């Protein structure tokens, strides 16, 4: 497969790109999966995810772990980074942020399977962990544990 054809529609990679002001303005880009006949797991880890509490405007922090088994498309990582950082000025509860990230990736890629773990740092002394997945994981794909311990002063 000609690499130029795979990447010719990307608009962010290799150029200066403005930070989107909100998740609604952010665009996730995808590229054809050159290994589309093979099932494999892709993992992204975002240990510095931030959003705002919708009630107080105070910052909230999370460690996100995203696993997906692609079909025909892969997410372009710079666009994913910009999408995730677009939550910095977005007010939403932990549950909404975590599930919204997962659903946006599913909407963009239509993968075989996706799961996201949102491991939120304490607010008011209570950590909140949020988990979303689209279905049971494929049986013949190695999908390791997300490796984030229950809260004991994460870091």
C-alpha cells in the first residue's frame, strides 16, 4: 500500500495545529489500517487528562487508558491528543468525560472493540474510576490489564 495514499487526507499531522476550544470543535482523524486483516490491540495512555468540574469550575485530573481493536481504521495520534486536551476548558462530570471520549473514538473508527478506563484523582477525598467498553473483548487478541492500581495516592 502506498503510504502517501494512507496519509494524504490528514490535516493536522506535520503542521502547526491550533488547540480546539472544546470537544465539540475537536476533530479526530483516522488513517486506513494497513493490517486490517489482523486483529490486534492498540493502547493509548493519557496520564495527564484534565477537565473542569461543571459546578465549581475547578480542574479535575485523570489517568485515561484506551484500548481498541481496529477494523479498517486507526486513530491518528496527534488528533487524539488534541481531542483529549480540548477537555481542559470543558465542564463535565467524570463519567460524562470518560464515556464521551470512548464514544467519539467508536463513532470515528467503528472498531471491533473498545474499552476506556478513566482513573480520576480524588475530589473531595473520593477518587472516581469510570469504565466503558463496547462489548466483550475479542477472544484471540491479547489485551493486557490496564495496569492502574486502585487508588493509593496514584502517581
